[in-house]
């Protein structure tokens, strides 16, 4: 168990809908990263938050947004969902904000858009 | 050219064999090189971490980095069925704002 908790584990929804994925980092970790994993694209970086502030953005669509709350948990909001958004979404956490630190990944949320 | 290239496999080898997994990359600025192991329906977990060139050994695992060739390898000795997983290489530098992952190689160790 990595100590990173992601909910829900599975999410099935329809095109055009909006969903929220939740992540609780390991105790003491200040950084939260969101990744999207699909068979054809692999693990794609979406966004990085450190202690409540956005630190870096990757291949995140404008329909997607995220935030990190004062208690350090994070939420990834996906709106106007399309079939192509179906993927495994991972959250990872680390102690600091340096990229050479060890990342601890949650078990992911499997999103299916029908 | 993609930043990080990794053969997706699957790679099937008999139990006890030495496994070699590789990645090539194009960005010569990369300094930090990692290997993550991902079991089915689980998140990736860090297996090996190397800074710059050279070798690093941890039990049955050895990571090698050849910066001149932009090539990294992970060797698994005495492979076990429990090593069956997807292995992702990852890399970054002090100038980057993200870690770049390879697409992963699926490995099957046959009992």
C-alpha cells in the first residue's frame, strides 16, 4: 500500500457529463501529481500541485481542472466528457516539489465514458 | 522523434533467466533516470533510481545509464513469476517541470 488514496476506483459515465476524481496524498507529502494512462499514450502528466499551489501543467485539456485543498487532498474535475477521455487516472504524491523525489502512486480511478 | 522510446513487448522469458529492459531518449539534458514497476490494476511503484551515468544495483535488479548513447537499461537476474508486470522507464532533469515516462514494457516470466 503506497499510502495514496484515490476514489472512486471505477467510474462509468456518459459523454457530456462531468466527474470529480479525488486523491488523498501520503501523510506529510505536500506535492500531488495527476497522470492519465491509456494504452496508446502511456502515462501522461497532467498537472502538479505543491502545498496548494499549481506548479506545472502538462497535457491537460481545458475541459479538465484540478485543485489542491488546504488539507492537501486534491481533486481532478473532468467536464464535457468525450469517449476519448476513457482512461486510468492516477494521482501520485511526494514530500517536496523536486522532480527527482520518489513518487508514490495511488491505485488509480478507471474512468469509462460511454 | 519521441522523447522516450520503450518497446511495449510483451516480453516472455522462462523463470530464472536474466531479463533486459531498455529505453532510449532524445533529450541530452535528462539527468535523473528511474524505473517503475506496475502490476495489473495497480499504480506504478519506484523500483530503481539513478543519477547521471553509471550502474546501480539493488538485489536482483541493476540499472544502467549510458548518457553518451542516450540509452538506459534495467536488468533482472534470476527472474521470478512475481516479476511479471509492466516496467516503465522515466526521466527528468533540473530544467524540466515534469517527469517523462516511457509507455512501458510488459514482461511475463514463465514458470
